[in-house]
């Protein structure tokens, strides 16, 4: 018996605009420095200077990456005096990072 290909309901499929937005979201994860920042923030809130020191990079470089992460809604910030502290925006971001690690470890086996 030949099976007919299953049709996907257009209601279950994202719109072109949604697909484009999701693609942009995943592009942000395509940079090693941004991923390192996200993994650091997974442990908790950190000031910009601590992130820069830990990664051995200029604070201005880290600030540029944090701005992109903030605009992409992956991190949030708060000001305390002259310092700016960053943290992951929500649990979804931590889960995505965790799934990335899990997938990577499975492909290495």
C-alpha cells in the first residue's frame, strides 16, 4: 500500500513573519562570545566588568554583545550605582542552553 504524504495544517505551521523572527532569534546563538556570556549568566546575575574579566575581553566588546543580547530579549539588566548587572531574561534561555549542551554531548557519542 502506498501511503499518501501527510499534509500539515497551515494553522499548525508558523507564518513567514514568525519563521523570520525565530530565525533571527537563533542567529544570536551563532556567536561563541555571546554563548559564553549566556553560559556565565546561567549561573546568576553578573556585572559587566566581571563578565569581561572572566572572558579576558575588553569591557566595551562585552557591552556591545550584551546590548545585542538585550535587544534580542535573551538577557535583562539592572543598574546599581555605576554598575550594570545582567542576567538571563527567563528560564526559556537556560533551557535552550541546556538542550544545546545535551545535543552536543549526544552527537559526540
